């Protein structure tokens, strides 16, 4: 009774609810279509021969389940941060930094080891 629509006749109230849901559904569909066309899913980058050798080395040291691919360029800004290019393959060493922050992971980049943002890695 305290709601502004509390005094509406029941058929009118349900029509308003139905109209609102239809409008929201149409907006959501439009948003989903826009999102899918604007941001395509990342594509696995082809590897050059040197990168392939590095991947084989990482697999032998850490196993295939620890490999991740960099989804966008990373520019290290803190001490022990790595600077990596999109498409590079790294091996996960620890899923947190020295302070327990799980948004920065310790990785082996096939030589240098350091921290990278977890959100810029995806399983390879």
C-alpha cells in the first residue's frame, strides 16, 4: 500500500510490470549484441620458433597445466614486475604476490621471473 503503484487496479499493475520487463529484455539483448560485436574474444596468438622453444622449456619445468598466455601488453611499473607482450606464454609459479595479493601473480617468462596482473593472463 506504500508503493506508488499500490492503488492501481491489478490488471493495470500487471500490464505495467509486463511492459517494463519487455523493455528491459530488449535493452539487455541490444547490450549483449553490442558487447559481442565491440569486444571479440581474444584469439590465441601464433608462436614463432623461438617462442615455441620457450614454451617447450616451460612445459618441461612446470607442466602444461601451469601455462598462461598474456592477453594484452603488460608494462611493469613496480619492482619485480615484468614487462610482457600480448601473446607471450608464461608459467604460473604462485597465484599471489609476497603480500598475499591475488591480483598479482608470480610467473616464469622463460628466463626472467616476476609479477604480472592476474587479469591479463588466461590459461594456454
